[in-house]
C-alpha cells in the first residue's frame, strides 16, 4: 500500500492536471492487502522518514543507529515482537516521537501498522531491488489465453487480474496507425500511408518493420537521447557561446538507425577515444564527454570550474546509465542510497583525463580543443577522388618523397585542432612544408599540384568541427570535503566504481563503460533495467518504475518488477538490440489498446501504471513542429547536418553578451527542417520549444513535463512557423482538395487527422470560413498580409481572399487538441 | 501551520473562489487551498507581493552604502594579506592587490542618519524607508552562478527561481496576467548576460515560470495576432477551436481538453490585456515625470512604472534586472551612468507605491548578485573586482523597518563580520514577510524535500521586521 502512496504523490509528477481527489481511492485500489514486500511496502517508509538520520550517511547519523541494514537495525528491532522493539516504542512515544517533531516528518497510522506488521512477521530485510541484477521470470498464467500477443501481455494481464481490472479493447485503426507513426518516427502518416494500413494492404507488422527501417526512427530516438545527455549548441554559462558539436547529434541518429548495440553505443560515447584506432564516428561519439555546460567567463578560476565540471559529469553519467543520483554525494555521503562521497569523486576521477582548461575568450563559435574536422560521407568520397588524382600526378617517383611531408603535415594540422601547440608556430611550419612538397614537383606540374591541393583544402575546410575527447594525463582528483573546491585536505582518489557495487581492475573510461554494460562482470543488468524502463516510458507514456532517472531509495519501485526484469534481460540477451526492444513493445497487445479511459479507470490508475489502457499525451515540442510542417508538405526530410534556425521573435537574444549577437533565422530550406535539428541555445531556448516543455538541456532530463498553458496556445496560434504551415496547408487544400467546401474540408481532415470530418465539425468550419472570409472581402489587403507569412512562396494564381480564409481553417486544424495529442 | 489560520489569512486577502479558479486557468496556481501545495506552512503575512530590483553585475557596496574611513586612509597602499589570503578572487587572480579608497563622499540622511553615498541622492531621500543590510554574503564569485545562487539558492541548474517558489506557495492574484513577471533594462558597463534560467520554474510545474515582458516588439512572445488577422477573426478562430475540442471531448473523454480550452481562452484574453498594461502612455504626465519614464523606451524608469502597474494588477513577483553594474574599470564613470539611470526611478517607485497605499504590502528588495572588492582593478580607470564576502542590499515596504542599518563589514569592507546575512537568510526573510516558513516550504524532487533556502537552516532577520 505504502509504495503507491508515495508513488502517486502528485508533487512527483510534472503533469499539470493532477486529479487529486482520486488519489486516496487509488492507493487502496492499487495496493493489494496480500503479502508484505520489504522493498515495496517497508523500505520506502524507512527511507523517507528515517534514513536522513539513520541511513547510509555516517556523518549525519544520529545515535549511531542505522536502519538501512539488518545489522544496524537489530539493536532496536526484535524480530517477531513489535511490543519489545525499541523502534516501535519510540515511534509510538507521544512526548518524544520518532521521527522527531522538528524533522517535520511524521508516520501515518497505516505506515505505523505496516512497520509493526513487518516486525511481527520477522522484520526481514531484502536487498534493494535496483541493485539486484534482473533475472528472467516465468510468464504468469492468465485466464484469457487469447489476449496475449507476446509475453509482455502475460505480465500485464496477470497484474490487471490481481487488481480486478480488465484491459481495454484495441484502439481503432486510425488511432493505431497514428500512434505507430508518432511513436516510431515522430511524424504523422500521410493519407496514403494511413490508407495502406486501413485498407489492409499493409499489415501491422509490415508497418512496424517499415518504420523501424525508416531514417526518421533515429531522429525520434535521438530526441530522447539528446535530453538525457544534455546535448545543446551552446556552452550554457555566462556568454552562452555556440560550440562545435552537431556531428555528435548525427552520430546518435545514425547509431539508432543502424541499430548499433547499446553496449557499443555506450562505450563509444564514454570512451571512443580509447578504442584501438577509433574510426571517424567513434571519435565523434567521444564528444559525449564534452556536452556539459561550460563557462568562458573572464575571471573564472580553473580549479573551481574543474570541480564544477567533474560534478556535472558524475551527475550525468550516473543519471543516464545508472538511474542514480550520485551527484547528491558531492558534499557528503548520500542520504538515502549507499553512495559515499568517495564514490562520487572516484567516479569523477574516470573523467579527470578530459581536457577542461582554456575555455577563455568570446569567440563565436568557441574554439575548444580537442576538436576534429568531421567530413560527411559525400565529402569523404570527394576527398578520396582528389587524393587519388594527387597521387597520380605525383607518380611513383615523387610520391615516396613527399609521403613523409604529408604525414608530418597531417600531424601538425591535427595538433592545431587538439590545441596543444602554439597556433602561430604551427602555421609557419605548415607553410614551409607546403613549399617543400611543391618543390619536389617539376615546373610543369606545379600548377596542377597547387590546384589539386587547394581543392583538397577546400573539402577539408567545408567539414564541420566537432569537440571530441582525447585522453590526457589525468588531473589529481581528491575528495572535496563539503564539496568545497578550495579545500585540499581530502584524500586523493583513483578512478573507481561505487564501492558497494563491487570493484573493477581497470581505471579508464573504457573500463567504466564496459562495467556499465557487462551483465557478467559489471552492472550491465542494472543498466539494462534502467533503459528497459525508459523504453517502456517512450511507448506507454509512463515508466514501470515512474522514477526514470532515480532508481534509488527515494525513487519509486516498479509496479510490475518481474516484467521489468524480463525486459532488461531480453535487452542484453538480444545483444542490446534497441530495435528488437522497440518491436517487442509495440507488437504487444497491451500497446494496441485504446487510450480512452472510463472515469472509473482514470480514477483507479490516473497515471496508467498498470496499463489497463494506452496512454494519451501531448506530443513532444519537436514533434508538434514536425507535424505542422509535415501536413503542409513544408517539411524537409533530410537527416543530419548542422543546427537550423527557425523564425524567432526579434530581440530574443538581447540579454546575451560576450559577444552580443543577433539571431538570424535561416532563409533557405533549413527553415523547414525537423525540430530535432533546431538550434539549442541553452540560455534562451527557442520560445516555441520552451512553451512546449522542451528542456534547456543543462542537466539530464529523463522525463519532460507535459504542460498545458496559455503560452503554448499563443505559440500555436501566432508563431509564424505555424501560421506559415497553415497558409501552405491551405494552398494544398485549394490546389489538391477539389473545388467545393465538403471536398476541401475532407481533404484537410485526412491530411491532418487521417479521418473525415463529421457534420458538426463541418458546420463549425463552414461558419469560421464564412466569418473570416467576409472580413477579408471587406479588407482584402489584410488577406494579402496574412498569406505573405513565411518564406515559402505563395502561388500567384490563388485568390488571396480565399487562401486567407482557408488559412484560418488550417490554423484551426493545426490548433486542435486532437492534432497535438498522441492517443 | 494549522489550516484555519491559513484560511483566515487568505480570507483577509480578499480572494474569491471565482478568481482563484480563473487564476488557475491562466496557469498560476490557485489562490485558495491549492492542490499543488496543501502543506505550505503559512502564517499571517505582511507582504502580498515582491518587487525585486536586481542590479545585475554587482554594484559596489563601497560606493553606495558601506562607508569605511580606513579604506580612504589606505588608498593606493597594498591590501593587507590577512584579508585576502586563500580567498576566492575573480579577475584579480595572481595580481598585486592594492586598496582603492571610496570613489565618492558619504553623508548621513533622514532621522535614522543612514549613510548613503553621493551617487544616490534620490535613494538618500528614502533613508527612513529602507533597511540596508551591510553584511550580505554569497557563495559564487562569477556572474552567472551568482545570479543562479541569488535566485534559486543553489548553483545547480534546473532549480526554481524565487518568483516561481512564491507563486507556487501563494498562487496568483491576477486573472489575466502571469504571477511572475520579469522586466530588463541596460545601461552602464558592458551588460551582464542573463539566462532565462534565472526565471525558470525548475522542477516546479511550468505554470509558475516567470514570463518576460518585453518593452520592444511583442510585450509577450506571440501575444500579437499574425499580420492580416483582426481581433474579431482571431476571436472567431479561438471560438471554433474551443467548440471543436469540446465536441471531440464528448467522444474521447479527455480531461486535458478542458484545460486546453481554458488555456486558449486565457491566451486570447492576454492578447488584449497585456498590450494595454504595457502601454504606459495612458499614465498622467505627472506620473511619467515622477519616474522620468518615456513610453516605449525600455528604460529602467519605464520598468519601475510598469512594476507598479503590475503590482496593482495582482502580479505576485515582479523581477527587474538592470544590467550594467559590472565595474571592473572606470567605476566613477559607470556609477554615474548606472545611478543616473536607476536612482530616481527607484525612489519614484517607492514614492508612488506609498502614495497608493501599496508599499505596506509590497516588499521591495534592491541589490546585485554580489559586491565589489576593496581592492583596485584597472580595466580602464579605477574599478573593482567581484566580491562575495561582504556587500550591501536593501529592503523596504512589506513590514520591513525603514531607517535600519543591519550588520557590518570589517574596517576595509572586505568580510561581513557582524550579523552576517547569507543569501538563504534573505530568502527566509522574504518568505517570512509573505507569510511562509522558508525552512518548511518544500517540494519533493529527486527524492529530496527541496527548499528555496537550501539544505542549511536559514534564519529570518528579526531585527528588520
């Protein structure tokens, strides 16, 4: 019972519309009165109410009593005898109760009864669930063997049965096809794509396979991954200058598209530079270590910022891969989990070999070595062609002579990027080498050589710079007492994993990455469980444990632990195959349920943890943008590349300085690229993104809030991106949608919602069209103004009044709740 | 706090359920027993709202309120090492440290005899209204983290700003405006960048986020209709959207839709109310003159006048930033500019609030994210570097005892030595005046009970109230 009490505490949910009156009912409903489970029923009470003073933190510990271990607790708990247990006596002491009055914490009668019952039944402790490696559980037998489509469904149906609930019927096919498209590629189906499925030309599995193979699958997964690792285009502190990192985003998209095994994905990001002869993409991946917020403010103290950066990396790596809040142990031992302050700094020590100095100056973008020049596949092949020509020109005589110069030159060029040598000196040397090479050629070949060489340079210069990691001799890492960077009295530490999770012989980031993903000799099973939970969240709207980034004692235990375990084991046993994981989830019966909930079901399980239905929620910020651009056919579907700048209110960056800057939106097709590519200015995230709850990416975000505010309404109504999309959709309606109102509205509904309008909807839009049209007839110049919104050209042969009037209809459609909701 | 007391307090505040419900639609929480935070520990409040005048960049306490004769004596001499050894230093790292005497004169003002520098002749007139804290300390020596620390009580990103906390605890009093509004102005030395993080709601629900009102362009992003769309057409559109959403809801039974419809209706109302609010040209000339404000100039003076208008309309937390106080060099020149731009309008704001009977329940706070060193820095003419071990701020209105000087720094204005006030104590005092016990005002996040005042116990400055 208690588990769900905390589980459903409204404060923990960033959802805006919390249905508070139902909660009490939910508790009793979700919690069966069966056997006590320490991890589910008792530990959360002890953690929240007792561990602050009687927990893992030895410095805060009062009366030398710890209640998080059986040994610690035995002095105050007599198993089987609550009446003889000092703990119960203190809890029940009215004068001087535990927890003490000044802690502002108190135990409810139910909680006291549970503790008493637990002691009576033997006061058994269990290892904490999140630190116990997952094991495979048998599928529970269910009453209706026709319902399950795969093994997930056994666990779901069994759990529902325990609660006396039944699953919901399958959603209608239109909802299903839209759900699949939004979930798997973050784009709506075209009317044709929807019809392929509705008519049966394509089966459910066909659609799933097709979407998993789509290049947009990687973009959709990247939206989530980039939130986790706090990917952004700017440094985040003070001057918030742009930094070079966009190839990292391409790497993430590409990795999901190529289904790079998740363990490899982890290794390449944490330690790509430590692999033997890392390839281009592995180097790019190592940019993960450079994604943190940095400062280029004049007058910062390197030592202080080294400490800030170290703590930032610990927070991120532990939140992303371990679902842990090791960052809380920066100043003291963790209050609720067994992470010590030493664990914090030992984990930080893995990253002490990353270049963190010299972030000075206000260059835009910053020059933050080590960087590399990233060449697209196209540029690489162009380069190969040029280089072949160069070799031909040099021939077998000259080539061997110039080889060593070229090698030398390449090394020098690289040294500029990693920033280890004086720029001036290197540039001088480079000039000399160029000359040396040229002089090996006879006069009649010199011009040709120069020409080829300048082409070669041109290609290299058109590459994108991107920050990478390149290991250096590590800085000394010591425990900072109270987190104070000026205090050198703490012990020095070597890289190491949290002590209670074991130890590993290696001391490099590569060792850490392998430990994180090795189920045998590391915590791979635990990592798999963290991600299985997040996959579940992506396709069911909420986690099996609702704490997507905190599997610690103050997080929420899973509602269906066996299911979560099996998913975790499935993930790593299948070679960390993300696509297989996604396919497993979306081909379950549970996934295909309707998201329409009866008021009773909503009251019983408002956050849909038991999955007696599907979830419905507002689409993520990027997808809201993509959807509007897609239905108007404005969307540019290329993948990868530099960040793009959509229309943005003038003066929005006026608070930025060092240097001052003016935002200039892109005035070419980049204007209509997907949201995942939008320039991410940490200090001033695009107001549309912000209004739709995209995070600033200063810290790891495992779950975005889903708000519903007037600001968001203003964006959809008035942001030129959406007004332009509506105008271009109106053009489509007039050009492709037939000539009468009914046909046109039918076309519009199919384009936006994949369904026809009903008569009521027709009459609302008819009346809007007339009202708006009448005004435009009276003042046609305003129609001209509206249809001039945006860069996309307006076809000259359309009647401006008609186009403007239909733009109102299109704006209406783009603003519908149904349009921006995943059902 | 016992619920009866709280109800009484709210009753006295004159809310009605209707306005509370409307306010919640705007996204500002409810002013009644809020579902968001039923446990807020309330007691009788002195202040209903806060106007925070942030002098971004860090004004020198040694040229405003903190007079130290010894500083003038040692002018040009080496700074005694006993003060600076092992202390965090920003741009003066590794340089020879030299004392810089006061760059102006100080005089006593008012019945209280408060010392105020010649840079602030208008502030001097309100010597008996303000309470100066001369013993402020903070923990962060660079601008961005120091602002974050001042606003959120921590340097970790993703935590709520105090304006969000206050709205979370008390709800909004306005039916068509956000509860937390931010206004900015520039003038002085190279303006400090300010991140929107400074008015973020962090882990609190997004509806408590500060909304920046702009003096140029749209006062709020996207609050204007698209070009070529009239108010009537926009009304018809919003109406159609609401009708269609309602119809759809009858099929899918989605409670979110009701909130969405309300959000659209409120958005539409903001489209008319906000531009009206921002148009100060409707103020009598005498009032414009009082502030020295010109409609549409985006100045600190105009922002002060807007702050009063926002206060009148029920905005709970009004945060002004004037970005120009980072005086590493040419301190005299830039003090002239910054004080010239801010001194009189600040006085006008207090005067105007007083005239309208608003100062009694409006807490006004003035200050930067830190102070400046007693040591010389010379980027251009004489200036001072960042300093966090002792600086001055003032509070007025909202139950604060005017004419008070509280706490002190040592003989050179380096370390706060008497009645030291940490940023968390400032937060606690502010919350206390709003009727909230800061040490018990929490929100659960990442398994912890988060507070604006942070982990360490914060104390209310009793001598000021």
